[in-house]
């Protein structure tokens, strides 16, 4: 019988494990010895934090990231197919949501391996929950184009969809480009469109604020330079 692939959520902010993770996560990590991770360094630190009884050097840790090939994904699942349980750990938050862990889950289903998601924080869902925007219909777009003209076109298209379909549009940006993204949003969106900025979710300095674009222009933008953030556009 194949083993089970456990999708293990991690923290979004440092030193918040006891506040945001249920005890079942630490219990599962404690009994696993094989992990498929996005980033080995952060995964080792997380494992040691929630399951200090583990000797990290005795664990088998394989890196599966956005650059991993299909052959590497299949190779990583061989032990699971042979009967060993494994845990998938993202760099932050829930594996499989805007994360290469989705490819492991896809391949596991194709191989007949049971996939079990564990409960934990997802920045996208937390941002949507707190935004006050439509949670019945929404779409996540990942990163918008870096090129300024293409990004401007993408922002206008997201606004059109949000208006026409009453659908909340979610996206993210590389943290050091956050302020440029905010400036483009205020330039390209119409004043009545609502914009939510959700940064540092679950951290002591968490910020979640929704306002119209006109309201943001009047009040001024928060400084979220180099801070993990989710942006939401809606009506």
C-alpha cells in the first residue's frame, strides 16, 4: 500500500506557531521522517520549532520548488508510493496554494497516493475573509506582469472583471515592489473601486484595510515596503 502525502501548513509570521497552528500539525510532523519542501532551510527551522524531539540530521528532506522537473517530482514520490508517509512543507502558509506543492499533490493523485491537507493559515483566505469583499466569487491571479505597461493593462482588466462579474480579484507582488504596485493601482483604478491591502497577516503589526481608491488617494498609502502582502480589488 502507498503511504500518505500530508500537506503541512507553516506560519506566515515568525514565532506564531502556537497561535495559528492546531496541535495536530505538530503531532503529524513529530511522526514523519520524510519531507518534501520548498525551501530546506526554512523547513528545517519550522520542523525544529514544532517538533523539537526530531534530530534534523536523521530526517530525509528533498527540495521540490518551482524549478523542479516532472522527473524530480516523480522521484520524490517513489518512497511514498512504496509505503512511506511524507509531509509537504511550503516556505510559508499552506502547501498547494500559490505554491509548488500543488504539483506534488497532482502527481500523488495520479499515482493513487492519498493526499491529506492539514489545517493552517492561508494568507489569501485570511485576506479575503477580512476584506469585506465578495467571498462567494473570487479569483487569484498570482503575480501581475513586471513590465509597467503590461501591468497597467492587467490592472484595468481585473477591474473590468470585478465590475462585470461582481468577483473579487486577488493578487500578490514581490515585497520590495509593493509600493510601486500600490502607486500603479491608485493610478489605474477608478475612484469608486474598492482596494484592500492585507499585509503581515497573523503578525503583531498586521494590516488589513479596505477603502475606495478615492479614499486611499485622500488618506495616503501605508508603508508596506518589503512586507508580505495580498491585494484585493472589488466592488
